[in-house]
């Protein structure tokens, strides 16, 4: 098992890519800390997993993150893997976007990654070992119409990744990012049929990706198989940018 007995904290783990990652990690032997803002969704997710524990956590609220991390450390004494997966969208063209829409996305997608990493990293530094994987997006590489806030947050996550890889690589802590393309999560599948068809036509694989495919990329980066991989941004988009 590639993650035998590892303590893995996964944010946004109640559904979508986060849940698929939690399931995949548990299958590989990790003890999975399922963190999400929705208490009912967290409990439902944990009920479907083995070796999983529920943590209700709002990544945009430092006190909430601190409380969850303190509880995990008190129980398990370490966090080996941090998957910064939680994210939201509030789409609008720039001329229509409200300040509240901008702030909400930045608070969760960017400040949330900062909060979680800054609170977890001291525990990794104590043992000079750890793996952090940040969820960016192809939108964070190329931008996207109507996603000023989301694009900015995901560009920022890539900046975090490269900076932290420099700061912590010599301490035995690897930091990498994944840029999923359009993935068949509930959020994406709720898009109008004509939009989904357009997305599929843009992909050289002529389909959406699956949460499970993204979970496998996260698994590689979190595992010792990627022991010399640090500071990279992996685009997992089916070649949509070609």
C-alpha cells in the first residue's frame, strides 16, 4: 500500500474530487481526515469510507482550521499529507462581478490554502517530512471567460506552490500542484448541456475527466513514488490546452 498508515488531511473532501481522493487514499492504507464545511455531507462521506474521520472545517476561517488541526494532532500526533482541495466558484463577467463574489472565491480558494498550510506546516517541520498537494486548475494557467476571481485564485495557488517548494524542500517537505481540466463533478454536470458538449469538443480525448482520475494524480504526488518531485504543476486536462 502506497500510503500505509499515513495521516492525510483532505479539505473539500465530502464530494467531487475531494471525496474520490479520500476514497483512493483510504484504499492505499491512509487514515483519512475528511474535512469539509457541511457537517451532514462530512458524516455521509465518512460513512462510505474506511479508515476515515470527520472534521467540520471552514478553510476561510483560521479558528476553524486551527481547531481541526489541533484535534488531529492531539489524536494522531502528526499530519503526513495535506491536500488543499476545497474550492468554490462565483462566476460573472468582470463588469457584472460583485465585490462579494470576488471576496468569497479569494477567501476560500486562496486564503483557505494559505490558512491550512500555515497551520499544518509547523507539524511537518517538526519531523522534516511531509507532502502537500494544492488544487489549482487549467483556469489558473490560461484564464477563462467569466472567471476573474477563480482564475486569480488558481494562479495564486500555483505561486504558493512554487514559493513553498523553495522554502520547505530542504526540510523534506514537498509541495506540488494539480491543474484539473473540466471534471465530471456534480457542479460541472449541472452546467447546460450545450456548454458541456462544447467542453467535450475542445478536449482531444472528447470527454470530461473523472474525479477518480484526478485522485490518482493526487495519490502519485502524495506518495513516496514522487519523492523527488517538488514544485511542479501537473496539468490533468485530457490535453484541452493543446
